[in-house]
């Protein structure tokens, strides 16, 4: 994040304008390049964070295992703060702050009083929520876990008491990060998780080399083991939140607690927040079913002494699934959201439609090949990152393949919701969420009836199908709201990329079939195969996309192709 060190205003300044104006003022390619640069800055932080996150996840599997009751106990406990934060900070604030701060910037004080009151109210809500969560820890564990083993339940509750304070600091991170985003400063929000991962990795390394038993049964965990594992996880979230205070102060913002919320102009924010809260609440109700289905699968697998994907396996698969979404789609949409909010405030639907299509097209050269690549490379990726036996690897990989096929609709629905939030409409995304949750829950309930070795796969399929249905409904709803969306070019581009990726996938499958299975059974072998076939697959998919005249592929590769000598052009010596 660039900032003039000499410029230290005494009061909060209005939010910085978007990286590129949403209307007029230059060709589309220039606007796309500026948006791409903003996205690249965020993606770089997200990339480092995700790489470290994978290191953290791999070490966590070493410590607690990839399947089993202890792994699920920690997974449930460490997931609770995330779920509650999504419900409160994510639902009520994440979609609300940016449009509201952009809107408040037009006030005589630049929105300073409004933002301070909004932050004060939000911090009070987060503090109360954290206290209630701690008091209800046993009930929350019982709600999200279907395990029957008493030792596993006790272990999960103990972990929960140490993990639930994360709620406040997750909320603080969301609050400060959205204020930075609204001021046009995106980078720190994406780099703060790097520090969190470093802290948690240090804790896991201390655990690994401390002499404590690894992958211990639920009844074998000592208080020192529990405090070291859960305590460092919570400390990492504290560091992540506090770090954002530094760039926020450098941006010129000075938080001053302001009470007296009536008449402060928070009514419009509260309306969107309540609908956002309701949407996340519906999603959380669905996730309770997901969590109980998966913990039941682990419980039955433990009883029958077989390996099956449970809650911890789902978490590991979801972590890998989120890599392309967070690196590509979220980084782009975060930069796009300020533009969308500004255009929406001015009633410029043409600019909104243009940015919607830009948000759909720009990530596609990466997300389309990655989505299909999971079918071929998922077992190798799981083997590389988690270094588990073949049974655990196959369990995680099965869930991952089902999820990766849904990378595109997951990202589409994410962007569609941001368009509605830019118009301060939280009601419509709520309806989308109801539909998505209903479809996913139907698949989850079906997963109750299948053999436990297939449970996780059906949960992943449900996620993919539900987001596809939600995205389709979202496009139809946007058509009614904004008029013609001009999606014909976007659809043609996606079809061409799918065909190009499918051909590359088929050739990659043939190449992989010639490789002895003994090579891919080891971590080094899996890494070697991925290093060769992975880039070859992408290059082939992009090459075919170029031949099919997919402009976005050329834009993606332009920084490289510009440096290559052209055929027939003499090189300057």
C-alpha cells in the first residue's frame, strides 16, 4: 500500500476513489489493467497467505491427523469462531460497510462521525457475541457435532473454550479491513493473514518437536497439548486483527468511540445488515447439517475401522478448493466492489453491467482450467500437501473433486451478491441463500443414507449443484433489475475455455496413464508429476484458448508475450 509518509491528516479523510473511475474516462483495456493491478496486489498477499495456510494445514494434519475423532474435535471447535463471525461480522458488516462508507463520504465531515458510530456499535455487538459464545460453548459443540464418543466431545468443548475468543478478533479484522477497502486501500487486508499463518505455523512446529504424541486419541490429550494447539491458533487471529491498525492510521483514519446511535443515519445500514444477517443465518443452519453429517461419518468409520471423509477431511478439501476462489475471484471482486458501489450510488447501471461482465471474464482463464483440472490432479495435490496414507488421500481427494467442479458458480454467485449489496439490497441475496441452502441440505440429507465412504463426496456435490442453481437464479434476477446484461460474449468465452481445457485434460489423462502408479504413491513422485503435467496442462489449455481467440487469455499472458521476440522481427542486440 503506497502512502505519503509526510501526509498525516488530523481527521479521517473521505474514502480514496476507486483505482479507476466506474464511468467514462478511458478505454476498457485501461480500466481493466488498473483493476487487474489492484487485484494483483491483493492476490499477491493472498497467494503468500494461502501458501502458508497450506503449510499450516499440512502441519495440522501431522499433529492431529486428516481423519478421525481428534481431528474432527479440533475442526468443530476451531470452526465455531469462523461460523459465528460469518453470522455477525460477515453477514451484518462485510456487505454493508463499503457501500455505506462510500455513501457517507459525501457528507460535510467526509463521513467521519458516521463511520465512528458504525464501528462503535459493531464492536459492542462483537464483544457481546463473544461473551455469549463462550457461555454456550458446550451447546455449540453439541449443535455442530454428531459424535457419540464422550472423550471426543470433552476434547471438542475444551478446544472450543480456547478458540471462541477468536470471534471478537475476526470481527475486528473484518471491520478494519472493510474501512480500508472503502478508502481504496486493499493490500493490507489481504496481507494480514500472512502474519496469522506465521504465528500458527510456529505453534505447530513447537508442538511437532516438543515430544508430544502426534495424532493422539481423544482421551490422550494433556492440558499442555490443548493449550499449545488451540492457544496459538487464537493468538494468530489476534495478531491478524491488530496489524490492520497500522495501515488504518497511516491512511489518516482516527477512530474515536461515538455513542448515541439514534439519528446517526444508520437506518439504511441496519436494513441491509439485517437481511445479510438473515442470509448468513440460513447458510449457517445448513452448515450445521453439513457438520453433523460429516462428524457422524467419522464416528461410524471409527466404529467400523475404515477410512472415510469426515469434518476434518472436508475442511482440508475446502481449503484447497478456496485457493483459486480467494486468489483470483475474491481479489478481483474486492477491488471491483468499490467501483460497483460508486456506480450504484450514482444510478449508473451501464457501469454496473460493464463491471459485472468484467468480473465474470477476467478470472475465467484461470478458474476454468483449474476447475476441470481437479478431476485429474486432485489426488496428487492432496498427497503433496498432506502426505497421508492412500486411504486418507483418496478420502480428501474425492471431496475436493466434487467441490472443484463448482469453482465457477461459486465465484459467480459471490459476484452477483456484491452487485446487490452495492445497491444496498440485502433482501435479494437472502432469497438466493435460502435456495442454495435448501438444495445443499437436500444433498446432505441424502448423504446420511449412503455408505460413509461416499458421504463427503455427496456433500461436495451438493455444494457444487446448489451454487450453480443459485448463480442461475442470480443472473435471471439481475436481468430483471438491470436490463440486458450483455452476457453473450462472456458465455462464448467460457464455452471456448471449457472446450480448450477439456482437450488439455484428456491429453493430460493419457500422459498420466503412462506414468507408473509407484511414482505417484510417494510425495516426491506426486510433486514431480505435478511440476511437469500441471504447467503443461495450463499451457496447452491457454494455447488452445488463444487459437479460439479468447481475448482474456491474451490479456493474461500479455506481460510474458510482450517480452518474447516476434517471428520475423530482428532482435536488438
